[in-house]
C-alpha cells in the first residue's frame, strides 16, 4: 500500500512540476481599454492560467486559495494583452508604495516573462506593481536581470475589495520572435506578495536547478499575426543654464534625435544623432590610491539598453566611448595648462542587435568621437596654443552568439578602436563558451581572448584565457577554474583590464537551503580559494581564502558575515608602477558583519562593520557603514548613508626617479601613511503618482592621506627608511554633488525632466582635519558650479503618425 502512495506521489510531482504548463490564447479584433477592469466580454472567452506555485521562500509550496492568481492572454496584430486577477484575503494590507520606473518600492507586483523563441535562453520581463508603477528588464542565466533596458508598453493596476487587478498591453515592438505562421512562446507569470516576502510563479521554478529562464511554461494559439512596421523616433530638446564664480550665467540649447527601426521581427537598428548626456547621473569620484584607474558605472541609456550581447566576454567597457582623452598634453617648463578636457564628445552612435529563429544572435555597435584639444599658454610670450589629446576615433564591436540545446552558447566577439593618423589602435578578438548538461546540473565555461595593439611603428599582442567547471544544481555546489594572462595582453582601448602576466587557480564550494527551516527563510554559505602567480618568476601575487555566510530570518531580516585570510606574503608587481619591480605585502586576516532589517517596515537600517589586521607593526584597516531609511508614507521616503573607512600605516607609492629628476636613478619611494575616507549621502523621493516623481540625491565625499615618513623600495621587495625627501605628498580630496529633479512620464515613452545640479571638487596637499571647515570651504570654492536644465523627449510611433495622416 505504501508503494502505491509512493508511485502516486512521483506521478503527481512529474505532472505538476516536471512538465511545462500550457495556456491557450486567441486573436481579437475589438479594442481593449486599459483601465484595469477586464470588463470586455472577450476576456472571458480564453482559458485561465492559475494554480501558482511558490518560488521563494518555500520552493514548491502551492499557493493558498485565498491568494490565488488568475491570468488570461489575448492578442491582435499589434500586441499581446495580459489580464490578471490577484486575490488577497487581506486587501487592506497590500503594500503599495509609489515609486519611479524600474523601482519596485515596497509594493506587491505582478510580472510576465516572455521568450518569443521558446529557447530557454532569454526572457523579456514586464512588471506592474500595486501602485500602478512599471518595471522591465532583459534576463539571462549568465548575466542576470538587466533593468537598464526599457521598452514602451502600457499597463494599468487598480485595487479592489478582493485584491487587485493588472491589465497590460505589450506591443510586438518590445519583443523578439520568429516570423513563423504559428508561434509557440515561452511564458511565465510571476507574483510577489510583499508583506510575506513570498514569490509565486505559474510554471514551477525549481530552485534546485541552476537556471531561471529555462523553466517557463508555453503560450499557444498565436497565429498569422501581421506585425506593424517597427519604426520609432525620439526627438529631444534640452536647455541648460550654467553659473559659477568665474563666469556669468549663460544658457545653452541642445537638441537631438534617437531612431529605432525594426529591420525585421528579430533585428533592430538603434541610432543616436547629436547625443546629449547632460542629465545623466554624476559619478561617485573617490581619492584613488591604487595603481589602476577608477572604474565608473555606465549611466547613458544608449550604452545600457539592450547591450547584453555586447557584454559577452567582458571586453566592452562603454565608458571608453566619450571618456577621458587617450593622450596627455605635453608642455614646456615655461608653459601652463589652461584647459584639459575630461571627456570627448560624440558625433553619433549606432547599434544593430537581434537573434534569429535558429538561435544566432548578432550585435554590431559603432560610435565616432570628435577631435579634442587641450589649451596651453606660454607664460613668457602669452601665446595660446591648442594641443591634440584625442584624434577622430572610431569604436566598433561585433558579436556573433550562437545558442543551442536551450541552455548553451558559443560566442565570437571582436572590439576595434581606430584613431585617425599616427596614433594607437587596438583590436581584441575572443571566443567565449557557456556549455550546460541537458539537466542543467553541470557547466563548463571559459574564453580565449587575443589582443593586438598598434602603437605608431610598433605593436604588441597578448592572450587571456579562462576555463571553469561547475556543478550548478542541488544544495551543495562547487566550481574550479584557471586563468592565464600574458604580459602583453591589453584590452583597454575599448575594455578595462588591470592585471596581466599571471596564471591563477581558484575554487568555490557552497551550501544552501532550498526550503525554510525553523530559523531561516534563506541560508547559504560559500568558501572561496584564489591563488595567483607571476607568470615569469612564479612568485605568489595573490593568495586568498574567503568564507561568506548570508541568511534571512523568518521575519525577513538579512544577516551575513564573512572572514578573509591571506596566509602567505605576496608579491605586488603593480603598486611600484615600474616594470619588473615589486613590493611584498604581509599576511592578512579580516572579517565583516552585515545586518539589514526588513524594508517592509517604515523604519529600516543597514549596518556593516569590517576590520582587517596585517602582519606588520600597527598596520590595520577598519570601516563602518550605516544606512537608516524611513518611509513616511506611500509617497515620501528618505535614505541616509554614512561610510567611514580608515587605513593605519598603509604603505603605498608616492614618487619615483622616472617622474622626479631630483631622485637617484631607479629609486621608487613609498610612504607610510594613514588614509581616511568619509562619505555622506542622502537620497529621497516624493512621488505624486507612478508617472510623476521628485528625486533628491546628494553626496559629500572627503578623503585624505597623511604621510608619516618615506620609504625606499629595495630590489628584494622590502621597504627601508628614506630621509631627505621633503616634498609634500599628502593628498586631500573633497567632492560635492547635488541633484534635485522632477520627472514626468507624460505619455508612453515620453518624458519631461527638470534638473537642478550643483557640484564642486577640491584637491590639494594641505590637510585640514576639521570636518566642518572642509565642507564649508568646498561650498565656498570658486569652482562650485550650478546647472539648471529642462529636457523633453517625445516618443513617436511611425504607425500612429501614418494612421493620423
């Protein structure tokens, strides 16, 4: 008898969870009004997607009847329509914080995932929250969810006495699918009941399997659709008013046009003419003591939207395009640098991307930047001259990405930078693979990259290759891998790469719970080991062991902690800034703790102390991060962040004979220094509704390094006292940024933005340890600038214009 029950259980599990659910839709000819009421009779003529299953925290648990979800799908030649009834036994407890686009806020939400090729590789995801806000993203298992992608679609959510209702219209222009007469799409529906932190899906998403996009159900019945021309224009106009202490207030008018054209149902052309990035978010600049440049986030929409293909192989760092000039202006002793541009202007940029029914993805991106000059003044003759710091430059990325077996891919990618004239050119080609077993239990991934740089009459080439094997399912998982980078590998013309000339080995093992316990909703632990060797000498450049534990309690508070240990001395070939030289870094032991209380509460906070002790006299570092937040109501919330970090007796490069003729030949100087950082940030929002938002973002950053004594780097990597060096190499950096903006999405895809911005930066070698004096002197600095701008972008659909005409 027991065996019969066991067989029945296995059959139930196979039918309930092992198979993909299927939903039938139908074509409509009548108009659907997006009012959130679902009162058109046609909605009652199609089957219902229901019987949702919990994804988190109790994976596989069936939804309660009084919290069920019922979804219907319709379509016409323009779009698909989704209607969802979201039942709730306590509708007065539905969380519904109003937030801006792509910010879920503290609110319930409903989502639909669409894969037009049903190949298990990529989802187009659309969400609506209970406050009628929208979010959308592209999702792949390899890159996760990319919310920088924005589509133009419509939705309406309303609250009811039984829960809430969502109605969505997703145009075909926002999706990708084949041109076949009969379509079968991969689809899943997703819901979060925020107060419970419970997430449900229509087709079961088994958390034991290391994939998300391959566990969709299917929608059938889409046939003979005649998609309209996908041609969209986004003209925009901006007016800027500038003011600072040195210049009178003046204004500037800018305008431009973005074009999006559907070459066919799979491929899209995006073109940006006369770009304007004046309202993009400011960069969080820091005092950078490392030998490497600071890496910044990309905030320009053109370079973030739909760029998943171009991210393959990590060869594309889009901030290179329009970033700082590649050349440094040369001046004589009697000359003064009057103006040195910090960025290069773009002429235009275009990209083509898409994927065929056979799984071949093709991406092409091209951008052209202008000639850029620095201005130098001769102090003897007062003559002004212009010096070229960036020639006319063409940036190009080409990607071919073949998907197969619904869970694997092979990618060929090439990046190329060509500068006009006798200047540096760079080219990188790579083969990238991501291979998974049929049941998604094991993964083999890696890459082989080849770089070629031409510098006037010379060239250099190099290789970067990685191989990684992993078990990707179950409670226990692991991965092992190796990486080799040759000395002359250089991808920095269009990518970003800091370390070369090494080989490395690494491994990771982890454990996680798949269902809640009496104490935890979620729990996972990781142990990571990484060892890196200098390729020519075999000396250990890095050796790290890390333990990390992350968990969430039954009350949805997050608790995490970790330890990191460097058990041996390592050889640092980067800090000396000189080929072949190195310093020896001591052993190190560190740890951290992180607590984040439940954001569902009106008041919540994050706290993260950390400490590291090095095996050297009084050398240590410690930090403290604190971030309280308060949600006053569904419209208003504030979040303050304080970050403090201090390094005592830090040892780092300050000067060398290559840069200072007064030093003896082959001399490299370090400083024994204390480095202190303070960051204060305030972020707030007031939302009138889901389409009108006021946002506040303010950041004051202060960092300084105080040198206690100077040290000489010996050839054996040790440091010895060095006397007689009298130059002031202290560093003091203060920066201030303030953005106050009003955003109004006045029509689908159309936006008006009013922005006030003030910013200042002050760098010198004089340290004033009085916090208040530093702050006031920065704001009284003559370089404090003010910008007031208004920008209007209007989305024009060619088909709507054609119908009107």
